[in-house]
C-alpha cells in the first residue's frame, strides 16, 4: 500500500499526464523530484520532531529554521498536507492566504520593520521538503531578485 504522500504524488502525476495530453507542454515526471524521503514538517506537526515554535493556530504552524539564512528565519507551514504550491486549488486557497497573514502576525510580534517572504516550488524551484512552506526572513537576507 502507498503512503499518503506517495498517493498524493501519484494522483498529481496522473492529473499532470492527463493535462499534458491536451497541451503542447513537454512531459515532466514528478517521480524525479528531489524531495527528502520523509516529510519532516509532518513529523514536527505530529510532535515526533522538536521545533522552536514561534506561532501556532488551528491551521498553521511556524518555527525557527534550523539552518537560518538571516538573523530571523522562520518557516511557516500549513498543518494540512499539501506538497507544493502547484497544488493550490479552490478548496485550499484560503489556507495559502493564512500563511501570509501568519507571517504578518509573526513579523509584528518579532518587531520586524520589514521582511521578505519566499516560497520554493518543486524541484526546479529549489523545494526540498515535500510540504508547502513559506520562509519569513528579516531584511538582512540578501537576494539577487
């Protein structure tokens, strides 16, 4: 039997293959994604791994990144298992808005006057953990955007 994560990947892959038959987009295999084999964020949600939590409500959880790239580096995740932002749909779109509202509340709580929000999407976008997550970074994080 497939795990829930594998079932979601297979379901998404089948949808992608169906949509590819109707378009001219080159076929991309989701089985090649370089995700970690374990969804460590689900383990944090379920209390199986520790985290330095900074915010939590019934739908989202935020904690300090264990390898910070800025003075303040917070990871904000939905408690619902959603693999990538490619999986946003009519049913879960409000949850994505909640990630941004959570970031605003955390930034205010931490006294940040400005901050950056970043989300990697899929292997090509640099996503490693197979769970949607938003990075909240203090303004000392420098990018080439």
